[in-house]
């Protein structure tokens, strides 16, 4: 059912200003105008639980959850109260605050294989810190990344592997290799082709599909056998797959791992954790090896973000957050797939991923991945009061929210089916969304209708 919307006049006005002042119009490419259809909210004013309101006053059930950074729900009262209380005493001092020790203790109690942790503000810094440690520990230069996983860092060692590699020296690009998830042969070949040269392998424990045939355990064995570090990027899987991380769920112990996103329920905090002998290269005690300048950031230990993380971790430990995410995600998947079947669109729309972290794939009449049809589905669910760049649930998504969302998806699928018959251009307003990793922008800026 379509809802009464107030339009996007304020968003449109702000878009013009934003693109004049900010490259890309925002500070996260995944949130950019090019990622959404023309008929979409450009700016969010506030959020509560699983709902957000845009600057024009339109209300949505939301499923992006801050690019998966919000696990409980927006403005979760207990987390906000903890951060607010901490702010009243100051947030950043000349010496460390005691809460840094408390936060480290609480975090390390959850991650069994980690003995030390260093906090920072974003995932890129944490993963890049891991690469620096790995190179220092092994004395090697090459890094191997899982090519099936879309993002590890904004830094050159990763972005140099994407089409958006302008400004990155060729010499840097050559230092990063790629392997495939669930393809142990591709991992084995890297070690055979570059003996004694690979410092670390980094991958997400899962993007939704489980590791097959003991893949992670075999990667662990090969890394140990070849003297490379295994780094698990748990930015997404952490606090979604399992309370103690996907490494606990799958029973594999990395040398280093990185966390963020839902660690502080939307507050800016990430973590690099690992074995003491490796992490201590960035410390003051070890004297046998050269020092590693590891994650020294002015704002990395802001007290209010750590207070938010502590409150968040305490909620996860005493309440069934992870179970709720899986249950509601499974319900959403099942009901959405029923709607897809009702419209006969099984070959064109697919729900993919783990129940606690779903997304969807859209295809055109020939079965090819389609940004046009993705944009149409987004446009039509937005018109029905649902903002779903993904289908990521939170602890705040209740049964009635799932039911309303499925109704919106069902209505949008009706338009999708007609667009397959009549042509998508007949139903999509303006240009389609685009992929983030592209070498050139379209001739028409994405923020212009």
C-alpha cells in the first residue's frame, strides 16, 4: 500500500549545497546519491529503533541500519544514556581515561583468542593496522585479500585492487594479491607462487554463505605452515553471527581480527585484536624487534564511544540480541520469498545472505544483474514507507515491522513484474543507481534528476 509522502523538497535543496561543499555529497560512498533512485530521501533527520525520518518529515522502516553499524536500534536508550553521562565529564584528555581499560577488559572477555586490543574509530584504520603488524612480524611485503569480499579499507593496499585506483602508485598495487572464498586451491596457489613472501591473508569469516569443506580451518593451516598471519575481518560478522564473533561460531582462531560496526551501536569505535606477541610490537615493553607505530589517533579512545560500547556489549550479554536478529531475519526472508514466488519473480529477485545480515539481488529479463531494477525496487519500497538498501534487521525490528515490510515488498514486486513486461524505463523515475567501484562517473551527475 502506498503511503502519503511529503515529497523530497528539503532533501533536493540540501543535495545542491552538499555537492558544492563535500566531494560526493556525503562522507561515505555507500550513502551517496548515486546509490539510490531519484525518488528517495537525501538526508535523514533522526532515528528511533528501526524507524528513521528524513528532513522532509517522511517516516520509514529502515533496513540499512547505518551500513550495519546499528545492531540494537537507533538511539537505543541505554546506550545513549551511557554516552551522555560520559560526555558530561569530558570526552578526550591528555592522558588515557580509566574507561579505556574497562572497555578493553569487556571486549577481550568476548573474543576468546584475542589477548590484546587497540581501539580506533573506523574499520579501515583497524585493518590497515593489522596489515602493518603482519608485515612487521613476518618481514614480508605481500598481502593476500579475499577477492569475493567487497571492502577492507580505504587505504592504498586495498583500494588499489579496485577500479577506483586513481592516485595509487603501481608499486603499491603490486603488493596485494587475491584469492577466492571457499576455494582452497586459490589460497594454496598463492603460497606456491610467492613462497616466503606473503605476510598475511585477510578475509571475512563469511559474507552470508558458511565456509565449506573446512575452508577456514584449511586456510588457518596453510597460513601457519607458510609463516603468514591469518586476519579475520569481523566488521560485519562481529555482533551479528555470534556474541563471541564468527570465529567462535566456526571454531577458527585467527592471529589478528578486526571489529567495528555494531560494536558500539552506531557510535564510532572499532577494534584491532590479536595475540599478545604480535600486538605487543606496537607497545612499550618489547625490546627485541623494531617498534610498530600502531593506531595512534587523537580521537580513537573518546570516552563516550567507549561508554556506548560497554553498554552495548552488556546488553548483548544479557539479552537474546543475536537470536532475535536470526529469528527476524529468517522470518523476513521466508515471507519475502513467498511474495517473490507469488509474482513469479524467482529468476529475477533473490534474497541472499545470513538471516542476521540479509541483502537482495535484482536481475533483468535476461537474468543479468541490473542496477535499473535494483533502483526500481528501492524506489517502490520507499514509496511504501520502507528504506531498504539491504535487508539488515536490528533488535528493534518487531513482527509488525516485518509484516509491514513484506507488504511494501509485495507491492513493489507488482511494479517490478510489470516493468519486466513493459520496460523498466516506464516505471523508474530518472537515472538508475550505480556501483560504487567504477572508474568514471556518469556524464549526468547522480544528484541531478
